[in-house]
């Protein structure tokens, strides 16, 4: 059925697609993908839509496969890991934050630094999401993915070309593909939950003070990637520091503007903004940084169409 992608992205932007089908497990996903492939339909995978800027014209020829939450809630998903089985297979549509919350509560270490990151495990595995110096690739042992050429198969993390906020899953020849399960190394199992819960609470409080509330405005979090460290092994330079230096927080295009508490977060007024406004604002910011510092910022947010 035709759907509006603005209803499925945290920017709350994006025009129509040909159809959007929500699936809740890998078998369901494979059935739909085989049907579309046999019919020669172009398709794209969607998770929580929290790292996406979809054009106002949408993708009217595309079918969209949305990996939705599993009927098995995260505490149940964790049971094998609590018995010491590792790596743990996780359905791609599982909420990253819900899994992090359940793991912390169960005393299972690994996901606490990912507290509060919106979206799904599948989306995080594709974009190599992370925070506080950690990336999901630190925990990924393998993924089960479906491609038109090979159907459902498993690839180890070493074949996924992981780098800072990127992976080979995002580009040809592997992509576009559908990641259906992510095998995560969590543990030690059933340790003391108290330090994990404290770390999680601290991170959630920090995020609440620095990030916009996605219930009030449209956003996809940090828009640009941070810069490589000046020397090997050093810390990445925050893109926000360069953006602050050019006065980014005063920039606005139509209904798109820079979040007053974080120069690298673009936000939208859902009532008036268009995707074209966000693209124009991002271009203005990147041009101003390039003029001042000779550095071209690279978007972390994925654009549809690319
Ligand atoms: C308030 C806020 C804070 C954020 N903070 C952070 C942060 O701290 N760190 C960080 O890294 N990110 C952050 N983000 C960005 C975003 O939450 C992450 O990048 C997240 O991992 C995206 O997951 P998703 O399921 O929403 O992916 P989507 O936005 O649905 O998709 C993103 C891309 O991945 C592809 N994709 C999604 N699922 C699959 C799948 N199963 N198989 C194949 N391809 C797939 C899509 O085709 C698309 O190209 C933040 C976003 C917001 C709104």
C-alpha cells in the first residue's frame, strides 16, 4: 500500500513510496523480498528511520521493507546470552535502546554506552552507530543478510568493512541488502546490574540535556560525521566545534535550523519544514566550514535517494 515516508522517519520528512511492508521476523522478510525480486521491483530496507533524510518527492517507484519490533521483547531475546551462549542472534528490527535497557537490567555488559540511541539493531549494524568512543562493530560477530544475488547468508564482521560510522553493507556490491539478524557478543553474563544501570542513567541524563526531544521536533541526531583524529590513535575532532566556530547556531533555511544546544544537530519544525530546506541548510553549513577551514564535512545522515 502507498505510504508516506514522513510517517516513518524521525526527521518527519519524506514523500511517498510505492508500498511499505512492515515485517517482524527474518522468515517474513525473506518471503517479501523474494516476491519483490521475482517481480523486478526496486526496494530498500528501513529500520527506525532515525538516520535518514528522505526527499520531498519520496521514492514513488520503490517498495520499502520496514524491520519492525519483534513479538519477542528484549528481555526474552537475551535469554540465551544469560545462559552464556555467545554470540547472541538478534532480529534486526529490535530496538537498540530497548535491548540496551534490558541488557543493563540483566547485568549483561556491552550495550550500556548505546543507551538512548534511537533506531534498530539492523540500522545500527549497517551504519556502525556508536557513542562515547564505542561503535556497534565492537560487538558484532556476524550478520545474517539477504541479497538478491545470494539470498539469505551469513557474513562475519571481518567481511563487513567496518569503519567509523560506515560499513560495506551500505554500498555496492553488498548493498542495498537487508540485514535480518545481528550476532552480538555480549557479556559477561549475569554480572552485577548496578554499575551498568548507573552508566545508562548517566548517559540518558546527558543525552536529555544535549539532544532535542524527538517527540517535539524533527531530527536525525548529528548531521555530519566527526573528523579523523589529527594523529593516529588520537581522538576524533567534533564536527560541532567547526560548526560552532562559523556561527552555525544562527543559520536557518525555511523550517530547518540548527539546534541551539548542539551545532551539529539539525532540527525541523514539523509543520513547515521540507527535506529541501534541510539539504539547503546542510549545504550552507558545509560550504561555510569549507571556506573557513578548507575541510569538507561529510554527512552521517543517509539521503534517500542517495
Ligand atoms: C536524537 C537522536 C540521537 C542520535 N544519536 C546517535 C548516536 O549517539 N550515535 C549514532 O551513531 N547515531 C545516532 N543517531 C542516529 C541513528 O539513531 C542511528 O544511526 C541508528 O543506528 C539508525 O538506525 P535506524 O534503524 O533508525 O536506521 P534507519 O534510519 O532506518 O536507516 C539508516 C540506513 O540504514 C539502512 N538500514 C536500516 N536498517 C537496515 C537493515 N536491517 N538492513 C539493511 N539496511 C538497513 C537504511 O536503508 C538506511 O540507509 C541519533 C538519532 C537521533 C534522532
